[in-house]
């Protein structure tokens, strides 16, 4: 398997790692849904939702043969999560949830200010734990955007 190269000669993350990461995140998210009555599952679900957004962003950047600093995926995923949470202040997500449960899982149904910090936690942990450690072929640096120590 060869990896694509973009402008600076950096290698892009391999597709299999991105797909496996997304599928594992989905599996964890489904598992959390079965544990819903337990404390902390709402926070865990919000963090995993943000991770899924991060995986989608990483796949989009890979498809476009682009790669941004690892922290930018976490910031963007957090911002999208906060935006979707604020969107829940409108009646649209609840109306869509009546059409399909999938809309409820993706967009939620009701605004909860308590979810907002968990989007930030999800974005930060996605960037730091996942993308920063994701293997890249030929030793490309996942810490782009930060000085080396």
C-alpha cells in the first residue's frame, strides 16, 4: 500500500487506519446506547460523537489529499459539535427525529448546555490521543504545528 504525498512531502494517514478508527468509534457509541441509564453515558456518547466527527474530517482531508495540524481536527470537531448542539434550540432536529432514529443519533433532539464541555473534551482527546498517535508511513510527523522538543 502506498500513501499519498502532498505539498510538503508529508505522507497522509492510511485509509485502513481511518476506517478502522471510525468503525470502532461507531461500535463504542452503539455500546454506550445500550448502557444509557448508567451515569456518565451521556458524556461518553457526546465525546464519541465528537470523535466520529473527527474521523469524518480526517477522511475528508485524506480524500482531498490534504493534511492539517493534528489539533485542527479536534478544534473543528468540537466546533461542529457545539454548532449541532445549538441547532437543537430549533424545532428541526426533533422533527427529523420523528422521521428516523438515525436523525436523533446524529443531530440529537433537545439542547443540553451540559453537553457543551464534552464536545471540547471529545475534540481534545481525539486530536491528542487518536490523531497524534495514528501511524503514518515513513515516519511523517503527526505533531505538525508544534515545535519539536
